[in-house]
């Protein structure tokens, strides 16, 4: 089960529509694809670098993944934990590149064993239901997007915020009007202060709009501010960009800074995500899973983790729903059907 060959290439995927958040606008997902070949199997991994979040450009991520090849060729996939540990200690902080490399390793290992990736995390590959994200749009466009989402079968929507409170409230109100029976969450992507978070929550309450979650309202390095926001509002608060590693998760838990930890494989990789999930369960903190603008490769990898661990309260795995064309034929809708071996995706 040794690594006979690896390859690294860019994976550029146009979006159906521009995707704007408080950190910028994307028109394409400029990703990377890593393959790991053994005698009997090929494993596939994907990363989706976004400089304001991951700190990487696509070029830097590609260079890191290519450098990792020298550490891995010829090594035994049965030692996958050591392999992952070696590349992560050699290239600290290069999270998108390492997500692609780690996924390809685990996928190849599971394909060699003819087992679904979910079994590596303790469960069978059951279907996973995701929300759909409404980006930063005008109220009219947000209302239209919400109406379309309901028609496509989505009953959980996440609304991007983090601009001005007036515009953010108007956008959420428009989504609520377009999808009055949908459960709503918001994601400020670090765009507010603790005070603005409280003002936003009060504005929604005054309009009778229920909100299930406020995700990362304040800057990632302001954990104390996150705690202040969390303690001042009745809506559950999630830590996203504040949690890349298990150590980050421990800090957020110790400072009582969040009700929910967002486990995003594009930040931590599958194995560390499993550790963060264990920390959350031990601390009685809810779990969320998120994604970047990934194709079915990255999305199904995350869905296998969810199915394997089985204790996620919030599921935000809609990245490939936002693409003009996926790496495999993809049906629009909230249910993600997963299979094996590995994560089950062989890109066309």
C-alpha cells in the first residue's frame, strides 16, 4: 500500500453567479487537485485557498502540495497519521494545500481497503442534509435567491452579512420574506464589532425574525470580543475563522466564547477536525461543519466526516451547489448522497 506516484494540478471552477462576502467577491473557485496513486487505487484530494481566510494564494498552495510529494512518495499509506503529521509539521499554516494532500492520502487508503471514508471516523455513509448560502446581495436579489432555494428543496438558509447593519438587516428581512418557513442563520465573516452584533440581534428581534445562529461576528483574533458578543445576545454564536486547530478550539472553549464550533476541513484537515469534534463534545459545545468553494471532492469528504462522527447540529456544505459545473454531474438540492470506497468521487 505504498505511494507510487503523486500529482498536483490547478482546478479552476467558474461559479454560477458572483459570490460576495464581507471579505471580498469570488467569480471562480481557484482550487487545487492532488492525486495519490498506489498499485491498486487512486485517491483524490482538493483544496480551495482563499487568501483573506486561509492566507494562501492558489500558486502558493500548488507549490506547497508539490513540495509535499517528496515527503510522501514510497511511503506506506497504512501509516497515514504519521504521513499527515509529517506534512503538516513541515508546512505549517498551508491549510488548503494540506487539506488536498491529506484527503488524497486518506481517500487512497480507504480505496485500497475498499471502505467508505466515513468508516474511518466511525460511521456508515448515510446521506447528509445541507443548508444553502445567500451571499451579499441587494434585498431584491436576496429575496429572489431565497425563493429559488425553497423551490429547490432547501429549508435551511445561511445569509452572508458583515457590511453595514442597515444593509445586513434589510438583506435578512428580504430572505425571511422570500422563505418565511426556512430556518435562518447569518454569517458576518468577522465584519462586526461586539456592539454591532448586539444591535443586529435586537433589530431582528424587533422585526419578529428568528435566527438560529450568528457565525463569526467579530475578527478571528478577538476571542474576548467573541465571548462578549456571545454573552450579550440570546442567539447562539459560532466560532469559525477563530478555530483552525484543536488548540484554537480549546482556547474558545476555555474562554466560553462560543456556543458552536465550526469544523471546516479546509482549515484543519479531516484528522484534526475529528479532534476538534471530540473537544466540542467533551465541552458540551455544538458542532457545525462548513466548507469553502469546493467541488464534490471536498464536499463529499466533509459529508463523510459528518456521517462518520454523527454529532453535527449545523451543516453548511453547499460549496459545489454554487459552481457553474462540478467535477461530476451534480443534482441541485439539500441532500448529499455519499458512497465509497473513499469519499466516492472520481472526477471526470
